[in-house]
């Protein structure tokens, strides 16, 4: 074996195991994180299953025929389990405070059944039939002609069923994940004035990355995995795409500390207040104008951590009443209402000569925004232009 051939085989091996390395990195990182919550621990399981999935890919691309012949049956399970498991991760962020095993079992049922079917056919095939399936069907090597034996044909039916189930799962996963995130965001906006780290924005971007990675997988499937076996340059495309996708999943999960458990903890204050007797709170004595006056008179909105429960405690009333009042009388939610006052205050600062040259970060902090990016995004949503452009116009107006 020449040195060039050895180098090529080593490079091929490294490219094929790159997704496994990424999975192992996040298994270690998430397991070692001190501020670990249930979704993070759950992601460890997700990455463990992904390791098995990409290990099977590696056996295929490195021509480990006998090992692949067996592991291919596990690949059916791990591939069909991936999207349902990630959907349940989103559920743990948005609605479930503990793992509901019946739901998990239902989500994994198609993967389990098709994998069992594959195992039954695998153990029922003769050595000759297994050779035809692996070399003739999976690797498309020459010398294997149709019609194939019945057992091989049954495995081909499994490949077709896999594609159908995979597409259905992908579509359902994307839809349900976005739906869960949207519902959760509506709940969060009725409770918090700052959405930083609570709006699951990175999780939404993971879903977009998931769509892109799935398109790459679909194109690879159309071309045929065997097309990449001896082509290092082309193999790096699906390998790098999936590695980046897996890294993004791990990074988003590692950074995501806020979960539905935190939201429910905050909402428990509502339960306590809602159970107060009639004389213990001043329910019905406040109007929308009263709320506006109280928030503006004391500049309560400049506190980036200002919550609906803080306002309820200050007024000695309950969150349900205040939330309903804001929704019905002001036609908005708590978060958007507070942010509107922050934007008005920012515009007021921009019209003050003393604030014409101070950094935009300082303006954002003075207005109650927890980050500069949130300030830019929300200001542009309200005014149709970034704050820097608005300040220039305000400055020009003052000068003239």
C-alpha cells in the first residue's frame, strides 16, 4: 500500500467519522455542565443515539461490509428516531416538565417496528441473499442483476417504506416544533418584559438548519450513498453539513437555560394570588389608564427583569386580572406593552442633546433592554428604521 493511498484512506476515515466526533463532544459537554436541566440531560440521550446512527454511516463509507450488514438494521431505528426525539426535546422546553414515556413510545413506534422488520428479514436471509442485498442493492456493484430473491426484495420494500416514513416525520416534526415554540412565546410574552433567552430563537434556527440538512440527506439518497464511498472531496459535503447541524443543535441546547419549568415557577405566583379572598386584593379598581400612569410615573419599564407578577404584587392584585386588562383594554400583551414604553423613552433620549453621543449600548440599558440586539430589533419593529438612523434624524431636527 503506497503512502498516497494510506493518506487517502486516513482522510476518508476522518471525514466519515466527523459527525461522531461532534456528537461525542456534546455528550461530554452537556454531561459536564453544572447548570444542567432535564432538556440538557435529554439531549445527551439524543446525541448517544446519533453516535450509533453516524457510526453506521462510517461503516458504510469505509466498506465494512459484514459490520454494516448488521448495523444497517439499527440505522433504521436511529434514523427514524432522530426527528421524533428532537420534537420531544422541544416539548421539554415548552410544555412538559418531566418525560412522558407514553408519548415517547408512541413517537418511536414507527422506528421500532420498521427496525424489527429489518432485523427479521436480515436473520432470515441466506449468505447469498445478504451478499446480493449489500453489494448489489446498497453499493450498486456490477454483476448483480434482477430479479432479486424474495428476501432481498423485502429489504427493498423496507427502503421504500423508510423514505415515506422519513418524509412524514420530517414534515410533522417541523410543523409541531414551530407550533410549540409559537404557543410558548405567547405564554412568555404575557409574563416577562424581556424575552432574552426565553423566546427559543436559537431553537427556531436549529429547525431551519434541520430542513437544510434534510435536503442534503434527501439529495444524497437520490444520488445514492455509494456514490460518495471513494470520493473524499464529495463526501465532505454531507459529512460537514451534518457535523455543523449537530454542532448547532448542541450549542443551542447548551446555551438554553430557560425552560417551561421556569415559566411554570413564575406562573405559580398567579395561583397563589388567584386564591386570595375578595377583600385581599383590589380587583376591578384599576383601569388601563391607571396602569399606564403607574408604569410611567415610576419608570418601572426601565427594569429589564420587570415581570407581570412584579406589577401584580405592587398593585396588590392578581396576574390573571392584569393580563386580561392589558389584553382587552390595551389590545396587546405585557411584553409588547412594556417594550412600547421603552421605545418611547429611547426616542425621548434621542431628542435630548445630552444623549446624542453616548454609546447605543448605554441607551439600550437606560431604556430597560437586556441586550443591544434586542434594542435594535424591537426599535426597528416599532419605527421601521434602526435606532442609529433615527438618532441621526432626531439630531438633524434638533440642530435645525
